[in-house]
């Protein structure tokens, strides 16, 4: 494994290495954001109510949780 990595580093130049590192960072960031979204969003749908007929969202609390999550995430950056 070490020899293969050393050969890859010798054969590829800096742009390929930078692209690989950025790819890993972006993938991990997407996993964290999407995973966090699913953590704060309820898995079961809200029961049917009169709100369905009026066109209002069925589960506004899930949007509130998502908004709070993304607001907190943005404040940390």
C-alpha cells in the first residue's frame, strides 16, 4: 500500500494531488450536511389534517428544525 501510494505521488503532479484532497473534503462536507439534515428532519410524516386541504405544509416543525440546523451551521463558519 505504501509503495503504491509513493508511486502514485511520484507519477502525478501537484494539480492531481490538490484535486484528490479537495474531492475528499467536499465529499465529507456533503455527508455531514446531508446527514445532519436527516437527523433533524422527522422520519415519519405528520398525520393527515385539514392543513392538507388548505395547501399549507403538513409538518411545519420539520422546516423549522431544518432552518435552525442550517442557521447554526452557517453561524459556525
